[in-house]
C-alpha cells in the first residue's frame, strides 16, 4: 500500500468523496440535486464553477498528502491505522472469539485463587490485566470499548467467583464485568497515551455496523423482562374455563358491594390466586387492553395486597417486604454516600441535602427512604415529576384527577406539604388514579405499588426516569437479569432511539452500573 493511498484511505479523501462533499463541508450539485434539477441548471457558468471547486478540493488534498509525507511520525501512525483497519475488516471477529488469556504468564497465586474459586488479590488482578492487554495488542494496537467488553465478559463468565462484581452482601451486580472492563480499557488507553503516535481505531464501515447490529428485541422481551411466570399455560388442577370465569364474576360482585375492603375475605384470596392465569392472559393480550378495562374485570388487582401478590407470582420477588427491607438498610447508606461528598455535587443535590439535613437527625424511616430516592433521581439528572407528583394532603381521588395532569406512565402521587412530608399516597396510570393506599401505608409500600405496576401491567420504564427505576430494580428489589431491559429505548439503534416516541434518548445502563459500583465501594 503506497503512502498516498494510505493517506487517502484514512482521511476518506478519494475521488468519490470529492464528488459528494466539498472541502468546506457543503454538498456539491452532483451529490445533492436530482437529475431533473441538474439538467435544468447545466449552464456554462455553473459548470465552470463546479470545475473550480473540484480543482480547489483536489489541491487541498494534495497539500495534505505532502504534509503527511513530510512528517515521518504521522506517516508511521497512519500506516499502523491502516494495518489495524485491514485486520478489523478481515478477521476482527475471529481473533476476538478465539482469544485466550495467557494464564500461564500470570502469577501462581492468581492461578491458585481461580482454581479454588476465591477472589483474586488486587495486585495479581492488575498484573493479569496488563498481560491480557499485551496479548490483545498483538491483534489490534488500540482495541475499542466493545472489544474490551467482549474480553472482560468472557473472563468473568469463565471465572465469576474470582472476577465478577459483587455487592456488599455478596450478590452479583447487574453488569458483572464492569470493573474488569474499566481496568482493561484504562490499560489500553495508558499504553496508547503518547499523543504523537496515538493509534485511534478507525470507524467501522456501514457494512460492518449492519452485520454486527443486533436485531430489535421483540415486544414480549420488554414486557416479560425479569419475570419467571409471565404467560402461564395450564389451568389449575380441577378448574375449567367456565369455573374460572365464574370465580372472576363472583369477585367483581364482591367488589361492587364491599369495595376495596373486600380484599380481606378468604374466598377473594383463593379466587385471585387460582385465576392468576386468566389475569395474565388478559394483560398480555394483543392489542393490549386499557388499564380501565383490566380494572373493570379484575378490580382487586388494583389493591396493594393483590398487586404485590401478583408481582410475587410473576417475578418470584415479595416486593413489599423486599423493598421495605432494602430502603431500611440501604436508604441511609445512599443518603450518607451523597453527604460524604457534598462539596462535589451539583446544586440540585446540595440543595436537597440542605433541605433534609435537620430532618434526618431523627429516626423517620419514611423521610430517609424518600430522601434516598430523590437523591438518586437528582444524581441521574431526572426530574422529580418523572416519578412523583405532589398534591394537597386533603385531596380526594376526584380532586387529583381534576387538578393534576396525570401522564400515561405510572406516577406516585404524594399527598402532603412537600414530597418529603407526604403522608398519603395514590398511584396513577393512563391519566387516572388506579390505587389509593390505605392510611396505615408508608412510603416503602407506596413505592412497591408504583414499581409493581411496571411489571404487572407490562409497562416499560418511562425514558425520563429509566435510570432511577433501573437502580430500584437492581439495587433495592434485586431483579438482575443477565440480559434485556425494561426500557425499549435501549433496544434500538446505537443512538438510543425510543420505539415509543421516536426521539433520541440517552442510554442509562452504564450510568446505573457505575453508580452501583461507587455505592458498593462506599459501603465497604
């Protein structure tokens, strides 16, 4: 490959580039006008102008190539980039899939630790990362983050006990290889840090992007995310379609007579448990029924007791108990995490910390739990009204529906003088209040109902609060699937285009993983 062709290849300044794009970034007539327009404007003056522009662009390219040839360091860097591009196009996927860490070069203490299923010492782990990066650079001098992620994921998959990210309680975190990925990528950047000879990986071709881009996940993948019994098939023993419908009608009659307090009846408990399959089949139907239709058929499903019980059968998680315990044990840790680094936070977090400083001196569990969630919202730059709406403490359901703008996605309506001082709660979906929590409830119970709605009613996380909801899911509720998401904006193009709105949104999964890692390190 000649020096001139290398320069052209790296900078995309070949003849086709000249025709499609001028040196000043404007489109030429050949690249931007239709054939009809060009025929109508083919005057001698226009043609002359086009020739001048092309000559000017060609001269710019010639001068640029001369500068490259005059600088040996730049020329050597371009040659390395060309070599890396050839490797990427020919066998990039092959070397990644066939890559093996040279474990024989690692310390004996590290090999003994992974053989015994123990955590690897920090010094041994750093040395292993250096050895791994050196082996990777044999194939490509500057592997990008995607390649580093594949290598880190493979190492953690082979030896999870020794390298996977764990919480304080010893539970696997969402992206088990995040810390190892960070170490590998940091090492790659370190060995390529010479600014004169830095090897930047070139952009992949559109053909390569098309080949590697995963197909869009089916709608059911979002709806069934984190579930273990999303669409049951078999009726309970001894039951028929007619007997199940009869039980549903009996419960509807009980609700019409007794209202929500009828949920305490023993026959309602039994019938709701038996008819779980019918509830799921209606909710999972396509096209999806409205929340109003579901409530009309299954009114007891919109009580705290049976929404949480349904969530338990759906996911295997007792959300009321789980979320209450997590907020009790981790709520104060979250608040203390932000307190300990108060000077470095943005104004919104500092203002919130100042508001709660005096109130948290007591033992108000509700206040601590609410403050923790509000701090997480602010940390992810998500607005409070993306999850919570404030109403007067004396407002009724009719008042709330008349006075507040209730969006389609779930919201927790906080009744009180402020969000932190709320003492009553309601939950709204699709612009209407669907659940009024009883007086003996607390913030943890209200948050359980709100969060449960996303899973029970096949509702994806709203983009405006997706990071906070994912944090609640992974850190507080403990739902940590190996793959998938509850927000469809993560599933589409690499730009993060939401399937629901068509707007480009920021991906939040990496931010959540990083925050979980920081929080875990703070706990230790």
